[in-house]
C-alpha cells in the first residue's frame, strides 16, 4: 500500500493529471472559438456549412473544414500558449538559470583537466 501511495503522490503524476485536466478544459474553449470562426467564415463566404460543399460531386467540404479547423487551433495554441510562455520564460529566467549545453560541460571538463584539477570521487 505504501508503494501505491508513493506512486500516486509522486510530483510528476500529479502534475501530469493537472495538465491533462487543464488541456481538456482548454480544448473545449478552443473548439467553441473554432466553431465561431468557422461560422463567420461561412457567413462571409456564403457557405454556412463547409462540410456539405461538393463541387462536381466530390465531397471535399469535410477536408476543407478539417484544414481550416487545424489552422485555427494551431494559431490559438501558438498565440495564446506558446508565445506567452516564451515571453514569460525569457523575462523570468536569468542567465545562470539558462540551460547548460553539452559543449559547455565538455569545455569545463577540458579546462579542469588542463589545470591539473582532480575530479571529485563519488
């Protein structure tokens, strides 16, 4: 029972559950927004329902609707999630918190070895 409790209370699992719940709620908002935009495009173009569009008997309307929906969702995610996250990350992280690359680590090891320093024993 203790193992199960430790598993459930692990930080990653709780964070993942919260992220899943938030994503589900955000998906509902994006879906509603997408429907509004599709309705506006349909009204402007004179075709209120793209799904029923069949030029020459070929049912391309469903595909057109899917492509437009994808583009709208991608734009919403980019402009309302990705872009604000990048701005906040750039604003609140300092130079010391920046990610250390493999090149930086290898350079540090090389310089340490050139200086004759003995690496600590673990």
